[in-house]
C-alpha cells in the first residue's frame, strides 16, 4: 500500500506525525519513514526538502518503493511508533515554490508566443534551467517571452491545484499529456497554463515576485535557458551590482561607459601581448648569438640547465641554435615546479640520434615524451637536480 503523505500542501511548515520505522540501507545511510509527511522528496526536477524530525536533521528525502525516506546522518534515539514533530526549512521550500511556479509560467510563455515546448527542467542551487525544443532562439524572442512571463506574475493570477481522474483530463487544455493513470494532480493558472505536476507552488503568481532570463546555451540540439525567480532575482541583481561597482572603480568609467572601457582594456592588452612577444623574439635572437659566441673552437655541444622556463620556449631556442649552427647538438634541462623537462636537438651536420638518447633518459626520471632523430623532448619527476641529469646524459653518450 502506498504510504500516505501530504507534501502537496505547499504552505504546511510543520506538523505532528508518527514514526513508522528507522532503518539503514545497504549503502549505510540511515532513514526514517513517517505515517504522514510534509517533506517533499526529490522528483520532477525539484530538489527535496530539508528540516527536522524532533530536532534530528533531515538532509535528504527520496521516494523509494512507494515510501518516503527521510535520510539522517546517523541512527537516532527516536523509536518506532513515537509521536514526533516535523518541521521543514521554510526558506528553502518557498524558494523552490517560486522557482517551480516560475518554470511553469516561462514554459507556458514559450508555447503561447513561439509554439515551443519544454523537454526538461532542472532546479539548481543558484539557477533554474529548462531545455526547449528549438535549435536557436533570438534575443528578441527571449525578451518577448520574459515580458509575457512577468506580466502573468504581475497580474497575481490564482494558482490552483486539483486532483482528477484519468477520465476527467479531457476537460482541461493540458500543455502536455500526463505520465500517470492515477493520483493525477493538476497545477492550473486559469486561462494560461494547465499542467500535470506533483511539485510545490505558491497560491498566486504574484508570490513569484519576478522572473529573469540570464543566459542560453546549446545542449544536444536544444536550447537550454537559464533563469531565476523571486528572491534569486534580487541575489543576482546584488551580485551583478557589486561586480559593476568594482569595474567602475577599476576602469574609472560610468556604468554606461563600462562596455567601451572594457573593450579598450582588452584591445590594449592584445597590443601589449603582441609587443611582449616581439620583444621575446628579439631577446631570444640575442640569446642565440650569446650562446654560440661562448662555444670554444671544435666544441659542438650546447648544454644548459634552466629554472622555471617553459619547454615550448626551450624548443624554439633549440631550433634556432641548430639552424644557426648545423654541426652542434643541444641538451636543455629545465627544473619546473617539481618536474624535470628536457629538450634535445641536433643540427643537420650532427649525427647524434636524439630520439634514441631520449629513450635512455626516460627511465632516469620516470618520464615520457617523444620526437625524431634530430629533435626530441620529454619530462618526468624531479628526483635529482638538472645538473646531475646532465652528467648522467654525458655517461649515456660515451
């Protein structure tokens, strides 16, 4: 027999009931079942309630095999058959009521204006999302949908809940067909939205407060719409206002001029990056001349140990060196944040097989890498100093 519960009374904040059982799942989670409950279990896109059972914290609520399980951290001292007081976290519940009812209105607005159905709904901690059955939606269309949704909220229309039989469904212009044959509950905004739903909602649209679409993204061929309702609108407004105030201070610009000021900063940053890259190229050119200038007569081996220098930069430096001096070979070691990395290069007139040498280095540092006979690179653990590794490479090349 299905357990009796009455969580659909959205405004029920506390009640008295009786404990049916306290048990532990195979996973180790303890839970309590009640004769009646006001706790909403996770389902239909809406998260569960939290709250207290005689002071015991309820952290999760799920419907399993027809019973509502109230999950608690560990076994409690409550006994089967004991009369208990139960209380839900009303702030959390009312927030969910606002978001869920707002979703109904936004979904109906998409149908009303664009003929687009919603295929899924998720109520998250900060945002709410719906996936709508469209490949793209313009900003103009989003604006019209949002405007209609807020108009319905402003009109403070009644939100009705009604239990009906399967045969009675034909009396209502349902937005979509219900998925159950019994215990059918409709949530109705007269002359606007008729929908089968077991979730919690306020009694009028005005209690939703407001609805704001935040963003959209493509998701598996659909459009995912991110939005917030009620108190979350204020939270988002406060967050964005704080960011704007900080940006105004940092950019010394008015709110209206922030976009242009930000573009200027980005453009200047790109120019600066280009200038820095050009200067790096010049410095590397000087570095190549300096290194080659230090080679003694008949010496073709260039060996260096670097600290915190990227392997990409060393690869470029090595290529420039062997291009300028085809007879030389290059061995670069870099000590970078707990890693030993190396670059090996041989010029066109040097027959040292760098790929083969690299394969001999890898076991010394528990490393890996790759390359060709003339150019190789790799890295591994810093289990020795760079200079110690250079000395071991000397032994490998004897």
